[in-house]
């Protein structure tokens, strides 16, 4: 599943020359997120040392405010989907996945950069990670009783339900991977085409659309992740 298209500026840098494009971009996004986290942490510590203890938000939209708004919105959604009791447990994973996908999508809007999320290797790895994690969460919440989720409510239908449930669960990581990859790849191709045909003014519209698509695809991926976690950990089955 090695896919390359277009020009990636990372191929001209010594460390990244021999790496596949999606691997190099994943490393770059990771480094960017580490730096962003250090800056955000430093600003948060500075705010906590202020007279108000950091409880009063800044008057204007700042770097700190942006991440606070993003975190609060995502945490509120986690509470709605997974529940108030378990939101704090699963939010770090959900939030990390969202930030990584959103940053990976956004960096693809920079000319000569290829987003790692338009490569099936990256999106399938994310899908498999979600698959493993929500099943781990299910076993952690229910023990071996989690296997009953695959057998249905009636014993005589258990063999049929087992096949259906296994097929449904195994399709989930592929569904997540193909949806994310397809939308990001399509958006990136559209942006490249129109930037080549009309390099002035018109691409601005598609850059705006690209930011929207980048956010929505990260949001949908994480929303589905929350739903799968909620289904696997729910005690209502």
C-alpha cells in the first residue's frame, strides 16, 4: 500500500529523503504537535501564576484560548456520547486522535506538503488503533463478559449473531480508514487542480473549504471512535 503522488518538499531534506512521504509527514506532524504542546503548557503555567490563577480567559482569541475552546468542546462531546462518568477516562485518547488527524489534514494545505492522511497506510493504522482500543476498553469494563456482546440477546441466535457481529467489527477500521483517506485525498486533488489552473484568488475558496474538510474529517473520525467506545463499555447490553 505504498502510495506517492505530487511533490513533497520533505524529499529534499537529508533525514527524510529515504522515507515514504506519509512516514515523513507523520514524523513532522508529531514534532509540530510536541512543540505546540510545550508552548501551550508554558502559557498555561504562566496563566496559573497570574493573580486570577488562570481562571479568567483572555479578552481576545489567543493561542491558549484556542486550545481551551477546542478541548472544552471536544470534552463536552465526549461526555454526551460516552457519558459523564467515563468521559475523563477516554478523553485523552479521543483528544489525541483528533488533534493528530486535524493537524495532519491541515498541513496538507501547505504547498509542496502531502498530508499523511491521504495515504491508506496512515488511515488504516489509525483505524486499527481505534479497533484495538475500543475492544480493550470493552474487556476492561466487562472482563470476559464483553464477549457476550458478540452473541446477541438470544442463545439460539448466537452462532448467527457471532458471524454478523464479527463482520461488523472487522469492517469498522476499514470503514474509518477509507472514509478519512478518500475525503482528504479528494480535497487535496481538487486544491491542486484549481491552484494549477487559476493560481490567484480562486484557490482561496478551496483553501477555506480545505480547512473545513480537515476539521470535519477529524471530527467524524473521533465521533465514530466515541460511539465505538460507548458501545463496547455500555452496561445496557
